[in-house]
């Protein structure tokens, strides 16, 4: 059959790919995620975790004690009742601001890192934006849930480390789960979300335990009487350790031999 038997296009006869061959050049070809590159995954995750940890600390310092008790309640030393009522409202709000910012930043950068680690920047961008919302909501919501329980059960004469660590673990593990899910979505789509969510949750739990041990050695005078550490060095250590361990959990959720996810269209 002659080439003239085919309909001519603007640039000449239309090219037809042979059976089983590659599609014609210039056609909208799918851009697949390619093989898993462990070095790229770990590199993006580590960089994202450190940036999120530093960014969370900066946001936390800028908004530390954003809400404060009224002057009248602070001066009323004879009757601590008004101050206690105000603190019951103020402290959860301050903790929610700090942990909400932490969850939002971690969700944004690790969701993006999940996509970039696989060469899928579009999926990474979508997962990062979703992770920012979900991570921020997780950090804020668990703060409002855990801080009142902490205030109710905290006893300065008892084991302060345990009750404080439990409150922090509840918040940071929830952030880890939300952030892990964002990473999984960016890296492998819906089928990766559950595994990454679980490993992110465990990363938040382990990160809490590691922080408590490191903080006890670095700041032995810390009274552990607040969910948000009272000293700036303790807060910096907390944000960095939690971010890194949540990131490690997310990265460990990547399974070897995983089949490529659905390709993106260029």
C-alpha cells in the first residue's frame, strides 16, 4: 500500500505506528512514575522533614502564648478561680495553633516529597495541599481533645512525665497518621495511603518517646508541666525529632517491588 493511500495531515501523510511499536512522536504520551528510587525517596523525605521541623518551630515561637490571661485575673492572687477558667480556654487554643501549624507544614512538605520521590510532581502537589489541610486539622483537633484531659488529670505531685508524654503522643501520633497518608497518596496513590498512615502514626509515637528521653538529658530542669515545652530549646528539639521520625515512618512504608502507579499524562 502506498503512503498516499493514507489521509494526509497538515505536514504530510499521517504516520502510523507499526503493530506492537511505540506511539507516534508528539502524541500525548503518559509519563509514568518510573521505578522506585530509594535514594531519592529518603533524600526528599529527610529534607522535607528538617524543613518542616524548623518551620514549625519558627511558627510556634512567633505564636507562643498568643492568647494570655486578662490583667484582672492575673492580679487576683486571692482567688485563682477566674485565672483557672481563663486558662482552661486559652491553653488549648495556644496548643492548637502550634500543633496545627506543625501538622500543616509536615503534611504539605511530606505530601510533596512523596510525589517527588517517585518523579510525580503533580500527584505530590495535590497530596501536599491535601496533607496541609488534614495535618493541620489533626494537630488542632487533637490539641483541643487532649489538653483538657491533661489539665484535668495533671498532678504536680505525681508522675508528671507520664501524663505529659501521653498528651503529646496523642497529638503527635495523629499528626503522623495524617502526614503519612499524604505521603502515601503522593507516592503511590490510594493503595499506598493505609500503609503510610500506619507507619506515620508509629513514627509520631516513637518520636514522642525519643523526645522525652532526649529532653530529659538536655533539659533536666524542665518540669514537664505543659503540653508545649516551656523552654525554646525543648520546643526546637521536639519539632525536629517528631518531624524526622514521622518522615522516617513514611519513608519506611515504601514497599520494595511495588508495581508502578497509574501514569500521569504530560
